[in-house]
């Protein structure tokens, strides 16, 4: 149930994002989700794309430090307290969230939430058991 | 004539007297190392020199040079001329790579060192009436301990406060009535700024009269600024641990170069490219032979410092040769806040850390009056991208290694691979943006 995300090291300077997207466009890779986590000196860009393994290969070839890692994507219900429910499940299962970001798929009404936690397998189990919709990778990568 | 106390009669000998003493001591030194240091024996034999061959000071130029790398090759005690039981003190400075340059002193060497310092602090104006605050770091570096002994020798009251904790330095200065400040020139300027922030006007609130600066070079404009800010009289002194530490030479109030204690050190100026000895007043690399040291006599040590020698008698009454202000270095050594650092040492540290590439760029600049250093390294290990904590700990690890191995505080920037300049031939990895000396 885990989906592949790419983490990319980017310096904090003008044009470093467009440099990346230029490469991805040139190789026909579609970005599904994007998030930047930054400090004053550098950032880690995290993206979900339709073909992660090929994307990393291309980026590495271009001399960019990039790595595939696995994350969980969940779809919260469209009602108050649904995010709270997800976080409560994780807390009660003693699982720590390392980072989180959200993105929208056009044909869906609700955004997806991407979670990176310290025990991914267990998180998927617990979330599924509590009736939370964990998205499988086909759904994300499909065009 | 300038009114300036002279500590020792040996500072006013006539040239012939110096030459007689120097030749006699040079012969003894060569005999000593020939007998006691296999490395020197080998080196001298290779050059076709037996101790008896030295008949005049002119014969010195036939003796091979000693360079910093010879210390590395003989680490730790290979160049020592005395057995370990005769050694009473060790000091060390940074070597060109990994291991430090180790120096040792016998009891007689310690007495010599104190005598040399007594001379330079006296020529700087300090007397037994003075209270001297030593703001060099105490430890393996020779600076603090060297000045300490000599200042005690002349009867000054020594405050061994060491470096750092600047606000406390100012407080002690005020409360103890410090009259002489001993530090690097850049630290003196930094302290002046802190004093101003504390609302202290050195001229009104403090009693400073003398400033004795060393450990790094300085410009005339720095001297003027120090004099102006502190309301003291600044002089510069020179030395290096390989030769003895501070005390090789120092300025008198005439401020026309630093007097070398010629009865202990035999100076030459050479062309750094050809090794040829240059004449009086010509600018080149300073080469020094120690002629009274027991534990670690050094023949024709290439200091890499660029200067010139001047022999005419000084207004202060001393006849010892003067070396002009250091104009630069003939190698790539950096002096960062008084600490000597070679780019090769930084490289050494970086190469031992996983996750980063072999390329790097060092940037040195002034922040206020202090030297700041930034090191750019390329991140290559994508596994560290899982979390900031991993990148942060890599950053900390690099900083920590630079601090523990080299004693420097550097800011570390992780940059993307292939973003740093590649060099064909000689790499220019250091960008020094400090004031050009």
C-alpha cells in the first residue's frame, strides 16, 4: 500500500526548482504531488511522480542527489475531524510522523495526505483497520 | 634616541661580536644534530657536509633546508636532539596533514625561551610595574605559555585569562587594572568592539598602556585602529613553534621592523623559488637556524614568511637585525584567528567523512574583526535525504571534525554535487576575502 516518493536535494538559490522540472518535462514525467521542506541553506524537495524509478535514474544521471523512498497516502473523509482521526490512530499506535504534506488529484474532491512515519507497515495496518482509506500506488501513478 | 629599556646586553653587540658568537654556536648545533638526530646526519652526509666543514657563516648556505614536512616525517620525536628524560615541556602546532607538529624543550631551552620573551616584552615597553593579560589560548600552542614565562621573568603580574569569554576579559581588565594586553591583533579589535557594547570607554575606564600582538600578521591600519580604540601602544612580535614559539623577534618603539635575537637565531632571506640567499633589504622567504636550542635544534628552517632583513643600528639602541613586517606567505597556509591551517588539512578531514564528495571550497572573510570560515562541500549520499535530521547530523559531524582536528570553527554548507568548481592543474580551493595585507 506504500507509494514511492522521490526526495531531491536542492540548494536554496534561484532557479533550482525550474532546473528540476525542466529535466522531468524533457523526459515526459508527470508530477502528481510536490512539497519543499527547507532550511536557510538548502531544501529537500519531495515529489510523487507517475514513474518514480525512471525519474530517479534520470535525475541521478543529471548529477542530482535524489532517492526513492516509500510513504503512505491516505484520503481523509470530507467531514470535520477526519484529519484528527488519522492522527489519533497513529498516536494510539505509538507511531511518529516524520513529515506530512497534501496534494489534490483533479478527479477527486478531497486532497490526499502523504505521510512519512517511523513504522510505515504498522501505520498502514492500523489506518486500514480503522476504516481510513489508504490509497494504493496504481491510483496515484495512473494518468 | 628613543627611551626604551634594553633587557639584555646581547641586544647591543657589535656585528663582529655577533658573528663570532653565531659561528661558534652554529658549529656546536651542527655537531649536536649530527650526533643525535639520524635524520639530520643522513641529510648532511647526502649534502656532503661533515661537522668540521663549517668554517665561516658563509658555509651555512651549503646546509640543506628543513621544511615543515620534515616534522611530519619524523613525528613525533624524530628530530629531537635530547633524550626524552631531558625534555620538560612539549608543545604542538598544526601540521600540514593529520598529525600535529611536535616541539620539545629542555630546562635550558625553557630558560632561553623566557630570556627571549623578556627581551621582546621589555622592548615593547612592559616592566615589572605592569599587569599583563594574556588572551592567547593556553594549551598546546606556544603563544600563551611563551609570553607567560617571559613576562613573569621580568616581574610583570600575569593574568593567564586565555582566549574567549570576551565580556569577562573586559571586566578583569577593568577590575585588575590590566596595563598590557597580549593577544592576536584581530582578537584585540574584537574585544574593543565588545567593550564598546558594554558601554566601556577604554581610554576613560581602563588602564591599558601596551599591546603586544602576535600569532598572525597585521597591517599598519590595524595597528592604528588598535591604538586608537584602546588608547595603548601596539607592537608586534614574531615566532613559530618550530623555532621556539613567540620570542624570535619583536618590535621596539621605533616601529621599524622586528628585532631578531641574533645570538639565538641565525636569519637568512632566500628566493623561495630558487633557494638562493638574498642580500640585505631584499624581499624573500625568511629562513632561520636555531643556534642555542638543545631539544630541537633546527637547521635552515623555511618559515614560508615573506620579509626582508635590515642590519643598520636602530634608534632604540639595539644592534640586532630587524625583519620587516611579514608581507605574505610563500605557501598556502591560512592563519585563522591565530591558528595555522593548511587547506590540505581541511581536505584530510573532509575525505574521512562519508556522504560527501572530495571537492570543496573554503571561503575566508572577516565578520567584524574576527576571521570567519565557510566550507562548501558536495552532498553525494542520497540516503541522507530521508530526513533533515540526517543532513543536520552530517553537517554537525563535519563541523565537529574541523573543530577537534584543526581547532577551527567553520560554517559548513552542503551543496549539490558537481556545483563546486573543478580544477585542472593547481586547484584554487581557498577564497580569502579578508583585507589584503
